[in-house]
C-alpha cells in the first residue's frame, strides 16, 4: 500500500503545506564559505591548525573587541541607528551616497540575493572556473544556466570568453581577488565587461579579499551609476567572520531588487559597533595586509625551495599543486592535525591553502613535507595545459547547465 493512500484529507493538506514549506526553505538556503568548508571538515582535535576556510586567525582588532564589550549591555535593544552610523562612516570614507549602501550580516546574503534577482531560466549566471561556488548554488535555485569559463593564462577572469559564452547573461560574477586562486582581474577588464555586456545584465564584483591586494576597487564604477554591484565583507581582513557584517554597494534601483528577498531586518548591534570601530582604525588594513603578504611570501619561498608549485596570489589564500589527488592530500594532512582547504573539480590536484599565522604556516610546512614524502605522483598535467586551446591563444569556455 502506498503511504499517501493512508493520509486522510486533513492530514494530506498538512502534508502538502509542510512540503511547500520545506521547498521554500530549500529555495532560500544560502551557501557560505563556512558551509562549503564544513562539508569537508571533521571535528577538530586540540591544537589543530585550521587553514581551510579563509578565516583570519587574528580576529577583530582591539578597538572592535572593546566596541563589542561596551555594546553588550545594550543587547536587549534593536538600536537601528547604529546601522545608520556605520553607513555614514563607510559612505563618507568612500565618497558614496548613503542610499548606495545596504548592510547585511555578511556578504553571503547579498551575493545570493543578487543571483536570485538577476538570473532565471532565461538569464544565465556567468562565472570563472575555478571560482567561488556560492553563486552557482544560488543560480541552481533560480533555474539559470550556469556558464563557467576558465581563467586566463594570468589567472584573471576571461572577460572575452565570459561575454562570448553568454549572450543571454543575467549576471556576471567577478571575484577579485578570486577565491580560490587569490588572483586579480584588472579594473580595465571589468570596465570592458560593463561596456560590452548584454543590456539588461548586471556585473557583480565580489571584493571580499580586496584589502589584501594591490588591486583597484570597482567602487568608482558604482559611483558612475553603472550596472554593477560591489560586495564587501568584514569576514576577511577585519577578522569578523563570526561577528557577521557585509555589504552590497550599488545603484539604489539595483539594491531595491535584492531587498525583495531580505526585507528590513536589524543588524546585530555588536557587529555594527565592531565594524564601525574597525573602519575608523587607520592602521588596521595596511598592517594586516603587510603581515599577510610577508607570511604568504615566506610560504611561497619555502614551497619553491622544496620544488612545489603554486599559483601566486594577492590574497589570504592560494592554490597549491600537490600533483596527486587533492582529497588524498587533504586527508593525510588532517591525520597530522592540519586542516587545509577543499579542491575544485577543474583542478583535481590542487588544494586551497589559507594563509594563517607564521607558527600555523610552519606547522603546515612540516606536515606537508611529511605527507609529500609518502606521495605517489600521478602523471600530472598542469592545469593550463589541460584546457582546450582556442586558435588565438585564448581558451574555450566550459559550459555546464
Ligand atoms: N565572497 C567570497 C569570495 C568569499 O570567499 C566569502 C567567504 O569566504 C564571501 C563572499 C562571504 O563571506 P561572509 O558571508 O562571511 O561575508
């Protein structure tokens, strides 16, 4: 007997209501770096070196910590004006009109909402491969065709290929520095994309890691009222991934579309206080940028001197080519209590490494060397050579739906 046949009319209605609720809940499931990293994570053992989720081991700066503690007693109130103070601080610093900035608990939400707003079964989602996966998960929910294009020889987004592959584009996602490679897409390329894109499409520039790099922000394109939304987060250089603050910056008519999914909600007041204090801290970004670059360079020097290859990065993460199946290396490292990042299917022998503190990277060197000593190399083919060459030296885009 089929289960459904045993349902009474009333219980069937309840069942249908519950399934509709479950579908709606699924439709709004937001993928984050935390959830993507957690898919690979096990329970950490004491003393674990955790360099798998592009977190910042330094946490919030001292001024932000003090702001959180000072704010805690007021935690019983919504205190929405703290959000206004944050908006005022950021927009004055950047020379942007306040209505061009919307604040969220992290940038995962506006990333997700942008994809849902501007893609559909008729309007494709265009991204780089390897690229940050969260947008693709959102595009699946909106039923959009997902167009993945390989990075260029310099590991930038291949703007020409992105344009050529998707005349039906609804949203172009450009993550610069890119997650997972930490490589930049130059500002003129983004300008070129905006100039040549289909009329009704939007360019989403994810600047989660911009502060670690020497890259030029796309905020000037927002100020010029172009069809562009810039995402920023306090989860990376500001060390506030667990506190939650991010933003979408764009023309008010574009941001209004995102609000259809989120509505108005109060931000945690501790996040607002900590983010405002962090923005006002003059030395935080240059000091942390320099520290990250120094530790990253030392790691690259160590890798090069031991004959390992990696993709040079301008961020707090990079791709390391283990020249053997990535999963094998990740598991072997975890056995040594060092947790490294996930692989991307298009580069099956690369693992993503987050730049941690110097002692964490020292522990990583030791564990990696031990793991690689036991390695069996698998007739490796470099990522760039694996791509199908285009006659003029570019690469054919890889398209999936
Ligand atoms: N965009 C990119 C490229 C990321 O890597 C992340 C997190 O790692 C985010 C957005 C979102 O971060 P959050 O929601 O913590 O602000």
